[in-house]
């Protein structure tokens, strides 16, 4: 059975449109998955802040100890 050119072009366009939609959907899902929940971002920020504070105090303590020696 022969198919005319119009039918082949229509099938090709439909398949391309489906493939493009699938790729766009997968890209969107990938970006959504990479985002961290706000609770995780806040927790990591607080941990980083705590490390900076403790690090500064530890350096100050070491300076006081070395001066006293």
C-alpha cells in the first residue's frame, strides 16, 4: 500500500512534535528535581553560619592561648 507525501509529512511532523514535547517535559522535570526544598537550603545555610562562627572563636581562642604562653 502506497502512502502519499502529505501523509508521510504529517506523520513526521507529529512524531517530531511528540519527541520535542517529551524532551521539554524531561528537561523541566530535571530542573525541578535539582532544586532543594527550602528547609534543606535553610538548614545548610545555618550549618555554614555555625561553622564560620565556631571557626572564628577557635582562632580567637588560639590567639589568646599563644599570647598567654
